[in-house]
């Protein structure tokens, strides 16, 4: 499976996939944290944090620019390597390896300045040549065009030792935001065969790695500030429940992205913290718009109206989530809250199906996978709900590899998930603009394309927000997404753990400000 969408789950790369406090993790605009504790405590230095993360041994990768299907891989890579920028609260893009950036008047040429004192783990300074090499390597991957949209390899250059120049094919006021994920930097000239051993620039460096499990030790004098823990040990688990059980047994200190079911099980335990990260993961149903039975916009609107969103959140997410309105990027400061919330209307749904000539005598399939908790459950409840509007749907579960190889981007009706959710521009560029590399619904809308280009080409933030909201209205009205709800991210932690990130997505893997109470 492709990491940019799974995680950015990931994204963390969903896995999720969204923000880090003051560019360093550990806080921000988040919903309540149950039992977080330690708000007035002074951070303590030392100790080893034992972290459980989801993954499968058969899908392990060590390549920071490769396809990272495992959350465990992405966690390790994100702690060892830094990206140019990172998610934040407000604003939602903050400095990291790039200390600052500046655009040309036409918003096409961007200059990123490397952070002062940034070094690799072997002590060598990070130069613009290293960043250029890394970005070009990233651009050459199969999903490189979507990871660096509008940036051709030949338009990534160095200007002196500390400045990287990116020239976009079009005006793009949001380019720094698009460099937040997977722009990991390795030394110039690193051979593919040596990539797993390449030194990083992150707050931790690799001590050892065995079969998806790893030990990371603190980077001395890290350019990004103080790191509190001596080490982090990552243990790979194939299921959230197994990971939660290990936490309850005292075998790990943190169960990362454990999910709602595990949170319910642990709720009665006074020695376990539940950290909720709202707007962490989008869990939409995709309806193919290019062709097939759902190409008619009246049919897609009917299915959206047939869904009881509150019931989906309560039953599929056990209440650990919020109702959504068919617009991806609900955590964006520019999210269009003014668009009326779509609610259930079975009579209108039946009317639209009749007007569209939709064949209600047939049974249609919704394809899903059990990669993460809730996907298959959402498909099952969806099928139950739309039947009340006269639409018969059969749930078909596929193995992960089959689903991502054969169904994703191709299916007529299927579930998907994304874990970076603080930017409507991110989703537009990746999944909705005509010709985008991960256009899940095969959607092409000239008005949406025009609105997107106009928005990202506008320098004035207030005007850009207005244009982004116009773009969201088009998405709400006619895209191929039925986004019924947003899942909270749920981490479980032992009582002694402090300073855990509470912002969603990519932010949750930033553990450099986490510490252990004595």
C-alpha cells in the first residue's frame, strides 16, 4: 500500500498522518485529554519509553522515501529523519529542518533556508545539496509526483550551502504545507543499497533494528531543542488489541493509535491514560464518478442522504469521533463550517434515485479491508442504512494487498482512510484535482480545478480562505466522497508518561518532548 495515503494516517503517512506542537510535538489545539496529567510538572530527563506500534513483519521497509505500510516503520523513520516543515496548530505549517521560507512575487519560486546548526547523526552539517539530493530521490519514487505536486526534479536546486530553491509549475501559496510529510533528508550521494544505514537529522538515532522492532537513542545537542528521553524502544504489533493487552500487562508504556475498542477496554483502569486526538482520521466511502453505477451525481447525493451519520459515529467509532460533512480536511483553519450539515433524508434519497433511473433491483458491492478498526464495520452499517432507501449493498472484505492493488483507485464503491486532515489543499492536490495521482473517485470537475488553482495562487490569506471555501462547496455538492465521520486518534499510555502529542495525524509520532515521571 502507498504510504502517503495510508499514513498521512497515518499520516501518518492513518496511521496517520497531523500536527506538531511548535514544530516539536506535544500539544496544541486538541480536544480533551483524559488522565494526561503533568501539566504543571517540570520535564524530567532520562528513561526509556517503550512504544507499541502497528505493523506486519512482511511489510517492513527501512527506506525513508519508500512505501511504508507499517505504522511502526513510519514512527521509526519520523524520529530518525526530519522533514523540511511539520504540521502545527495555528498556523498549520511550522519550521523544522527548514528554519524559514520565502516565495517570489508570483508564488512559483520558493527558497527554504536550512536550520542553523542542523547536522546528521554522524556530525556532518546538513547542506542544501543534501536536501536537493533527498527531494530528487523522493520525486523519483512511484508516488513522487503526488508527494511534491507541481515540482519537477529539474526545478529542485541549491543556492549556496544553506538554501534550497523549489520552482513550481504554477503559482502555489501552499507549497510549504506540501513539504511537511515524507521530505526526509539523507546525505547527498547515499546509495539505494545503503539507505537503511544512512544517518538522519532527527531527535533520535537508530541503535538497533530487528524484524520491525527497534531501539532509538537520543541525539546529543539536537538542533531542534531539548530531547527528554534517553531512548525509545519500538515494538511491532499486528493488532490494536494485542498492543493494548501488552500495555495492560506492563510490557509497553504507550500503545500508539490503539483505537476506540481498546480505549473502551482500558477506560476502567485508573492507571491508564487515554489521549484523544480529534480530527485524526478521515474514513470516507468512495463512489466512482468517472463511470459505473454511481457516476450520476443524483445517485451519489442519494447515498449521502441515506446515511445516518450520528449512528455511524456512535456505532462504528464507539463515539470516539465526530460527524463529518463530505469535505476532506476538517481540521483546516479554512474549513467551510458555513456549509450546512448534510443530514439523513430517506424520502429525498428515494426521489433522487428514481429521477436518476437507478436500478434498485440489483445488488451492489462495497469493497473494504480490515487494515484498521472501523473500515469493515463502516461498510456493514452503510449497507444496512442505504437499504432503507431501497439500495441493496453487499459487503465484500478483501485482504490488504488485494484491496490496495486491485480496488483502491479503481473500485465503484469502497472504503478508504486518510490520517492527515488539517488541509483541504492537501486532499485537493492529492485526490481530487483532475489527473491527480491518487484520485480515488476518478473525479474530474473543471470548476473545482479552476477554483483550486485560483486559491493556491492567491497570496492574500483572507482571500485565499474565501476561495478555498468556494472550492469546498463544489466538493460537498458533487465529489465522489461520502465522508460520514472523522475518527479520533486514541493513544493509551501508562500513568508515568508525560508530554504526549495531542494534535492529530503526523503530529502524534513526534515524541521528542515526551518524558517519564519518576
